[in-house]
C-alpha cells in the first residue's frame, strides 16, 4: 500500500504538473482583495450586476369568460403578442386562480357569465387581498347603469364586443408596463 511520493525538484517524470498546480494555487491564495478589485472595470462590474440579478417573474393576464371559445381566442391573441395569459371559465375559477397565482397582474373579464356574473366577480375582488388588481371589462350586452356600476368599481376600461383588439392590446401593455 505504501506508495512512493516523487520529488518534483528532482525532475522525475509525472511531477511537473503537480508542481505547476501547486505554484498556481499558492499564487492565487496569496492575492489580496485589492488585486481582485482590479480584475474588472466599473463598467464590467455594472454589466455583471445586471446579468446576474434575479429575473422578475413575468406578469400574467387572466382572461375570464364562461364561453371557452372567447377566452381561448383572446388567450391565443395575447400569446401571439408575447403576453402570457391564462383562462378561467367563470367567477369561481377566477377567484381560485387569483388566490394561487401571484403573477396575475391584470384580469380581462366578461360581464355576462353564469352562475356568477362579472360584476359580482369584480365586487368580490375589490373586497379581497387582490383589491388593487387592474381589470378590463369586455361585454357585448350591457346597459348604461351596469357600465356605470362597473366603472365605479375602479376598472381600467369597459370595452364593447366585438372588441377592438388594437385598443385592448394598448390597454394591456399600458397596465403591464410593456413597451
């Protein structure tokens, strides 16, 4: 079991690499902090800080409609514009997703849904821990009183169907602070 250790100072084969590694390790171990500071310039340090900073989670848009064709179409449209979204098929599912998904930064909801309508959903949100959530209402069938009630609940905007997708996209980008 006893193995002979070769002396690197005598030029024995297989010892040169060990000697170099030992010298390099000792060299770096003895460097002072001031010598490390001179390795990167201030600009390089700033750039490194930017690329190594944690990435903020991307915001998500919640699309709420009891008609899956409408919600999926809007979800696909937003995705085609680089905006992450998810759908909920009604008020109950929307409240669950809002509770469990903190990345939801904006909700687009229809008003006419069963069993709970969009107006009731907005009221419940305004009374919850997500009260500050930005909300855009999209509806094809409403009256003036209902539209006024919705606006009093602090929604971003009220759009009538068929939706002007350009206007909707501009509102979404503004609320998510996307350029």
